[in-house]
């Protein structure tokens, strides 16, 4: 069986618009704004009811990823509102949470930017937070148990609803990318869907490893903003 993995970033959130700041609201409680809900509805419509019903669904246990996943099911017409019971079982995994940026909010991140640029984005550990390289370790652990679970349940489709940086690290780990290749990955837009599957079925896979290919990434080299 050929496996398809769809990685989706959450919809536009209060932190993305500047309406909420992690200094005042814990990161896991940041919610979607109305535009983010619409994005999730549209992504669900595009993924389609059939895919959502057949896929194993994994998500970060953050409010904005939960909302995105539920609103995707609304968009696909599988439930009529976010309050309805989902037609499938979903699996929340804390290892899919966003890379932790500390507790000082946007101002704290801005203040650390010069040092982060000097040390290197992948290596720099945010104050009272973590570095992408630390997150890489937990994503590696998730990937191993995820593949075992997919095999055990005999499933060939998956949807993982997570965060921009976490998704980039997942792709890096899956395709054994170098740090330099990781640095080429731009953050996905809200509700972007990145597809990992058999490279033979893909027109122009952006990275490959063995029989696997990936499409839907935003790369520094392709001029995407």
C-alpha cells in the first residue's frame, strides 16, 4: 500500500494578526480569528470528505489546531457546526506542539533576533523556550510511533494538523534534510497543505528520499513570499 501524509498548518490565529500575544495568553490558548476559520473550512472542502473519513487524524493539542481540524470537517460537509460530534477518532499528541518561543511574547522574540541570527535559526534556543534542533528530537519520536500506528491500523492516509515550524521540522526529519536545506524552507501559509507520498505519483517533488516525495512546500529559492 502506498501511504499519503497530508500536513496542514493551523488557520490564521490571534497571534498571527497581533490581536493576541503569548506574553498575555499562553500559546496553547491562542485561538483562530474569523478569517482563520474560513481558511480551515476551505482547506477541508479541498481535502474532501472522502479523504477526511479515511485518514488517521493527528493534531497538536493547541486550541488553534483543534479549531482548524474541526472547521476542516465543517468545510468538507461532514458536520454542520464546530459543536457537532466528529465522525472519526482523532489523536492529539503533545509532540506536535509548536516550537516553544519562551514567555516574553513578540517583544521577547524580537529582542533575541540578533543573537538568533548570529547563532543560526536551527540551533538557537529561545529564552525559557527551545530550539528547532530540540524539537527535532521529539518530532523524530513522534514519526516513529506514527508510522507504527499507521501500520498497525492498516491505514494508508493521514492528516497531521500542526504548526509552521513543526511541519518544517517534520519534513526535515522525514526526508533526512541537511540544516542548510532546512534553512531553505519558508513557513507554510495558514492552512497550507503539504503532501508526502510516492514520488512516482508526483509531477515535480521538491525533495525525495527513497520512494517518497513531497510537494506544497514554500522554498526560499522559488521566490514565494
